[in-house]
C-alpha cells in the first residue's frame, strides 16, 4: 500500500493569477506530488493548495512552492479578510494512508528547518508538532497577525522554532505542523460582517475568552464579508469533524441567524472534504426528515442540497471529496475494481492470493446485495405499500454490509500477502529471527482479523434476513434463497481461514480474547438464530464459528406460510 501525506499550504495571494499559477506549477513539477485542489479567495486574498505524495516528496513540493512565493509575494502590500502573518501563512502535513501522525510531525520539522535555513525566515511549529502548549493552536501563534510581528519577534517567549528572531518585511512568518484533517467550512449570511462575527463568537470553542467559551468543541470561527459575493460568512475550521460535525455547525449557525432574523443562503467548503463528513451529514438529515436514501451518490446530493454547498460555485463531488481523488490502493487496480472475468481468472491463477478468503468475502458481499435487491423489489411498489416502513428498516443493514464485505475482498488478499512477505525476511542472526518472528505473528493476526470481521458482519444479517423472508416480494424468493446460501458460504470461508491461521499464532492471550460483539467469552455470543456463536479452536472461543448454523427462511404464499426446511451443519 502506498504511503501518502497530504500537504495544505495557505499562501497570502488570492487575486494575482500569475502568482497563483506559478505556485501551482511549482508543486506540479515536483516529482511524486499530485496537486488535487487550488481554492482561491479574492476577498480573503488567500489561496489554499492541496496536494499529496510520499512524505519526502510533499516536503520537496512545499519547499518548491515556498520558493516561488518568496520571489512573487510581498507582504508589505497584502490586505485581506483572512487572518495571516506570512506569505506562506501556514503549511500543515496530514496523514492520509500508511503514515502515522508522528511521521507527519517529522515532515513538519524537516520542512520548517529547511525553509528557515534556505530563505532565512522565522518558522513556528504548531498542532501535533508544537514544542510548547502555548503554540499548539494556530490562532495563538497568529495573534496580532503580520502587523504585530516586528514587536512579537523581540519577545523571548515568541522566538521562532527555526530561523531568525528578526522581522522579514516581505515574508512575515510561517507556521507549519501536523494535524488531523481540517474542514474549512463557511456559512453564507445576508448580513453585516459584525453580525456574522457575533455568531462566530457564540459558536467557536474559544468563544469570547476563557470566561465566555463558545458552544462547539474543536471549532474555530470568525465573521467576514465577501465583497465579490455581496454577502457575509461565518467562516469556521472544523479541527475534528468526529467531535463536531459539518451539519452541526450549519444547523447551529442557522439557529443563531434565526434569532437575529438573518437569512442563511447556503454554505461553502474550501479545499477538500473527507467522504465520511458528508455521509455523516446525510445520516443526520435522513433521520431528521425520515428520508430513505441508500446510494452514496444520492446521499451526497442530499447534503449538497441541504447545506447549499453549490450556492457560490458548483460542487463536484469527484473534485472535492478526497477519497474520490486519492484511490485507496496504489497503482495496481484493486480486485473489486476488476471486471468479473478478470477477477475469476486471477483467482484461478497459479498464485496463493486472491484465495479462499477473498472468494468468501465476495460471496458474502453478493449475498448481502441480493438480500438488498429483494428488499428494494418490494419497497415502493403499490401492492406492497403497506410494507414500506418495514422495508425502510430492513434494507439498510444489507446495503451497508455489502459495502463492508466488498472491501474485505482486497483486505484479505493484502493480509495474506503481508504474511508471505514476513516469511521471506532473513533469519541468519538472532536479531533477524526475532524481527521475522514478530512480523510473521503480526501478519497472522491480520490474517485472522479479516475473516473474523467477515463472520461478524454476516452474523449480524441473520435476524433481518429472517424478517425479510416473511414479507418480501414472492417473485424474489429464489433470490433470497441464493442470498442465504452465499452468506453461509462466506461464513464457512471465514471459519476455515481463521482456523488455519489461528493454529500458528503463538500468543495465547490473543487466542483467548473474545472478539468484539461476543456476548459470552465461553462461546455463546451473538450468532444466527438458533445456533451457538462461539468457536472452540485449541481452547479458544470465537464469535465467528457457529458449531451449527440454523437458518429458517419463511415465505408467504397466497394459501398460507411455507417454511424452507431448517438446515444444520456440524463442524468438527
């Protein structure tokens, strides 16, 4: 899997297209860097660039962009609505894939040191890279902005982490650091700048000071006016959208605006946004308005509409959602993205992966999809309209499980490949043998974790599958029977894959721990109706292994109820 870091430098120029393009080209021409987005703001006089690459490549890309800015931007002439203290105001590094936060801290440190040494400018470390608590937040470092720097740099407590403690008029100062994904989210108001700022003060975590904190955790905010759009904005930074969600900021702003009799006219996302933040908002509005929307594309469209994300410019999800721009895998095509015939040929090739684990996951995913299809063939039809509420409850678990199980097809192949790579490690010396043994054991744990996740997902589908069978469109009876068999095949595959890898794991504590979701460490956890859910392998209890699976599918017919005979399998 490729290692990716995201870099989001903010430069203090939002009007001069030649400067904006020159900085873009500096990034594009850096080997290994992929420029994903350039977001300019004329009133803020600021441009936010987003690019990704390997850690060493994004450092070079950020330095190349800074060199271009050093030649072309003069802070002595800069004015804009956004707080700023330098030509390259802030340059954060964010882990995307296969990279830890600690590695991003090292990126920030390396970039800051090289920037200071080459250009002779003051550089501060913030966020996860901060050396002191007082420099952890960007607003604290940027207090007083560019204009306050001449005096601020004379104070010992504000000596930069890298570079001189002297004022560089054309540049100012730069902050660099490591952080989680930040969402820059602005809500549009037909109001004055002062009214927008009043709302921002009420909402942002900092509030009006220590004695008057705001309501929303992990949110920064300010109010400003966009002359080119003739409206004000409550401009916010969501430092952790899992703590305070996108829709929460929007709804709270609407509530504040209503109290002031101010109209909210949409919103704006600056830069890129994680898919999960959008899907969380979709879940909120579906629950709030009792909507039934399954497909990802339609859920995104719902959020764009409810938040008014296209109010100032078109919102194209393919260009604004980071997961759509950065595929999960490296240059090789994932198994699930291959045509079916290519996947089948690859399974049949002379290679150990993809093997039984991937096939089991694919089978289970097809089973969940078939159950979802059967529900959708019932939902929304006039003759079954009395079942609409039931279908709205039963279909989503299968739709969600199908996506989760599909992802396990590639995860299983990667886990097995990691085991094989670990086994190839040298073992000539005691140290090498220890390293190899640790790598093999970790690989085996992952090789157990994937089929275990498969089994737990399938186990959660038995109850809704039985309920679906009671009322589904009878034209889909055979589809539901195939779905049940496909899910059972997935469960069989999970069992055998766990068993074969579990025997080589030397960590007895790992073997004995009950998996997540287990209700009974002794082996009577959650499972299919009527069947035990524990597996005993070498004295180890696992949720994934039903000693027997009983599946009683019930079907309605015009003359009454017909039962598909219960089936039992005894393993071992």
